[in-house]
C-alpha cells in the first residue's frame, strides 16, 4: 500500500499547486490546461492500479 499512498501524496501535491496557480493567475488557459493534464494523470494512475489489483486477484 505504500505505492498507493505515495501516488495519493503526489496527486494531492499537484492539486495544491494547481489551486495556487488558479489563485495567482485566475481562470486562464494555462490553468485550465494544467487541470486537464492532472485529470488525465489521475485517470491513468487509477486505471493502472485497478489493473494491478485485478492481476493480483487472478
């Protein structure tokens, strides 16, 4: 479970950085793009975790 905790920490860190960028830059194209990239990363990581958990159960 250490890997999952590390991933969650990194995701939370990037969310924090995104929130800080939103506070300083507002709702700009750059911030929106950052948000989209973070969402893609989160989805990819969750899919990989689900796949690995499924592989362990087989």
